[in-house]
């Protein structure tokens, strides 16, 4: 009987543990968000986090977007040529980039940079008593460390994705015209004719959610890190892995919401 | 009075002192972490404007005692009063306001790496908008001078400072907002004996100058005798002795004397962990 029940008990414990973790993260997020509406406000910290996310992530996001656009054109051209449908390449590229690849790939890139950075910084503050020091200095750590980063994540990511959208499409245009013989004006016309506001808007909404998730996982894992260097290292890894998985999972949920009909 | 808001603090403090109420009073404070009892009914009185040193081996509950008073740890049971007000039952806002009256020097300094020294020193004043950034620089220079550091140190990053300088900056940060209770967590750990004595001297001077009440935890007996008026020993989560700090080592209590003299044999059973 034990042989049957033990694995079930393990699964049950795992599920309960996962529920507890999700609940804790949700409460953490709620508390941090509530601080955004109550003074004092730390504008300098918000700007610093915003700059760190939007400016310093720009090169990696830009490179990712350009190469993705380039590859996408090559792959879709090869596939569409089998059906004599190469004229749809521009449409496919702009739709894929704005709806999916821009927000998701930028989100994953930023997850690697920012989640890790936030988790390491806040985790180090935790294990060196700096967070306790904040409390003794009459400063709420959630308000000071977490709330500005969450806001910065939610607002900076759409800007990055906007840049990624433009560069991704341009990367595709570059290969289409230079390598595959498309006429530049025709390719661009097809791109802009097919592009709809909803496509870009849904991508930007996704970006905002992903930015929030990246900042949330980074701050949450860092805030709850324990032990010394090993604990901070573990928190950093968990932050990157969790935020990446959540981006992919939420991408499906948001896509379902926007385009289910 | 709803609690210990800053404007009420002086009044409450004077009133309490006039009635002979201890500045800090702990009764039956208990705390366990994951079933492991760390505080097992701590009773302790710290008179106003005195300097109390809490002694005890590693894991005996010293840090948790201080963290409980500071509100960093919520005790499971018991009463912690400051100026006669039970801080454990205070509303959150009043509890946070209590922090305005408290300074803390952490064992490793706990200076904020991302801020220059002057912002570290005046962090509380800046965070509460009690001072402009321009004036904070002047105030930081003033407090740094009090702990024997040049004003130019204010522009450095904490990582550029030696261990002794970091302790001085941490002390400057603890006293910058002129608190009336200051906690010192192992203030001389990691310092050479001369620098330890210097830091002790600064602690004694600063506490006297502010007229503050000080609570320190330390393993360093020389330091304990220098900075403490009174001492208490905590063992297995309970206060087992209280007396003058000057008598440490010849107090007549076998446990205290074994600990103070660093003797291997005695009533304290050291648990060697593998």
C-alpha cells in the first residue's frame, strides 16, 4: 500500500509546495504594488532601474531582434517557395515579430540580464544584513527595493519591444532585399499594409507583463535568498529559470486572450 | 497617545524615566524557528541612559533578542516594552515610527554598496525628507568627524574602505539621526585589538554625548568591559546572569566566569558540531 501511496504523497507535497510558492509570490507582488500608490515615492530608484532595463538591455535585445528577423525571412522564404507563396514572407515576418517573437525573445533576453541582476543585488543585500539595515533606518524594503523595480520593468519592456519590432522587421527586410531579390518598396509596402495596430498593441501589452514578471522574479528570489554566496547564486538561477518559464507560459495565456476568436 | 510617534517620543521617554520605568523591558520573550527554541522566556531590563552588554555563545539567542526588540523578528510570546509601551502590540505604522528613535550598528556594517559613504551616513534623514541632499553632505561630514573620519571619506564607496573605517561609517550612520536607543551587534568583530579599542572609545563617547541607551552584543570581553555599565549573559535562550560589566571574569557566577575567561572546563557544555 505504501508503494502506491508514497509517490502520491510526494506529488501532493509538490503540488502544495508549488501552491504555497505561487501564493507567496502573489502576496509579495501585491504588497509591492500597493507601495506604488503610497508615499514616499523613490523616483531616483525608479529612474535608475528603468535606465538599467531599457538602456543597458538595448544592445542584446537589438541584436536578438535583427538576427531573428533575418533568420525568419530565410526560413519562411524556403517554406513558402514550395507553395509559390513567397509574396507572403513580409506579412509573416511582421506578424511574427510584433505579435510573438519581439516580446518573447526580448523578454527572455531581459530575463537573463535583469532577473539575474536584481536577484544577485537584492540577495547580497539580504545575506549581508543590508535589508535589515533598511528597516532599522525607517525605510520599508518593499517600497525601496521592490516597488520601483517592478514599475520600471513594466514600463521599460514595451519600449524595448518597440525597438525590437522595428529592428526585427528591418533585419528581415535587409535579407529579403539583399539576398532574396525582393524589391525594397514592395516588401515594405506589404509589411505596412498587413500591419495592424492590434498586433503591435498586443505585443506591447505582453511586453509590459513580461517586464513585470522579470522584475518580480528577480526581486522575489533575491529578497528570499538565504545563506551566503551559494544562496545568492541559487536565487539568481531560480530567478532566471522561473521568469523564463513564466514568460513562455504567460505568452500562451495572453495570446489566447487576444486572439482566441 | 496611540504609540511612539517621534513627536511623542521625548515626552514618553521623560515620563517613563520619571516613573523609574526601564527604557527597555522584556518579559517572557519566546521565539522558536522551525521547532528549534531560540529564546525561551527572556526577561531583561535596560535602564535609561545605561549601556547594557549581552554576552553568550554562538547560537545562544543574542542576535534574536536584539532583532526582537528592533522588530526584525516577531516573538512567539512575551512582552517587549520601550518606555513602558508594549511595542509588540503597536500598530504597524507606530512600530515603524519607533525606528526613528533607534540606531543600529550591524556586525558587518551592512553599509549600502550602491551609495557613497555620505548617503549611507544620512540615509535615514534623506529617506524621511528631514534634510535636503545639500545639507545631508554637511551633516555627513559633521558626523564623520565625530567618528574620526575626514569629510573626503564621504565621497568614497563603502567597498573602498578598510574594515575599521567601515565600522566607523556604520557607527556614524547609527548616530546620525540622534537616536535615543542604539544597538551594537558585535562592534569589534574582525578588527585588530587597537582598532577594537578605538571603536569602543567612539561608541562610549557617542552614546554619552547623545544621552542614549545602548544595548550591545559581543564575544569580546575587553570590549564588553569598556562599553558596558551592566552585562547580562544569555544561555540556551534564557538570561542566566545580570551584573556590572566590570565584574566580568570574577563575577562569582561559574558560567559567566568560564565564558568571560574563555576556560575550556566549566558548567557550559560546548556542543561540538560535525
